[in-house]
C-alpha cells in the first residue's frame, strides 16, 4: 500500500496546518492543552538545535499527518534512542499508508543517527493503530507508570 504523500521535515510555514492536525490529535486523546504548550512544542520541533524533530506527510499541497519525536541519551545504548511521542493522520487520509510512511521516516532518521531504538506508547483501546504498529514493531510487556 502506498501513501501517495511526501514525508518531510516540519517548517515554520506549516504552523496553521500543523495546528489543525495537532488539535485533531489532542481531540482524539481528549486533551485540553494550554496553547502556550502547543506554541512551545511547535518551536521545539522546528528548532534544528533541539532534540525534538517533527515530520509531516504532505499530499496535494496539504498536510495530512504529523509525527513528533524526541532523540535522547540512554543508559543502555551508546548512541541513544528515539521516542516517537505523537503520531496523527487526518481522518480523510487514514488507511492509506500515511501512518506507516511517517513511522518508517522516523526509523530512517533514527538509522541515520545510529540510534539504538525507536519506541512509542499508545492507548490500550487504540486497536486500529495497534494493527499498524504490530506490523512495524515488536509489542513489549512493559507497563508504564505516570505521576
């Protein structure tokens, strides 16, 4: 299955389109985030000096998906890991390979940086996404705790 889209780095000029996708992601997870945090997140994602990076999927001049990731050091790896923190595909583009293309682009970035691992979490009820994730990565038995 091909996504028919281009995966590229997030740019400052993408802000309005990114905001629409970001809000869709927040709505999916029923999160009401302070706009100042969204501003900070976007600024971090486009700052090449920051450990975050943002990629977007573009089709016919429109953004249809986003992925936000964080590169960080690890006590278990010389080169660190990549945490794929946020992944979202617009409703009209779902099922067409966009999510897969975004994850594979994160894998490619991690490989270029010689990172030891790419990992992410998802809601236990997000079964549609889990079908994709199970085809791209190994599901672990790790339990997440949060304060």
